[in-house]
């Protein structure tokens, strides 16, 4: 029983480590790749009725 709990603890540690690494990559590293100027909307061609 004790070895099973140790195994479960190690698995949970690995899962928590992977989740925290994923969120770290998502939040910190994505900030560096964001564009500084907002995009303009594309002009739609053709006639537009209001």
C-alpha cells in the first residue's frame, strides 16, 4: 500500500509540473510574441447597404 501511495504521489507531482509548465509557456512566453499594434479590420469590398 505504501509503494502505491509513493507511486501515486510521483504521478501527481509529474502532472502538476507539466500543467504549471504549460501555463508558464502560455502566459509568459506568449507575451513576447504579441504584436504591439492592434490590427485594423480589413475593408470589405462590394456595395454595402445600411
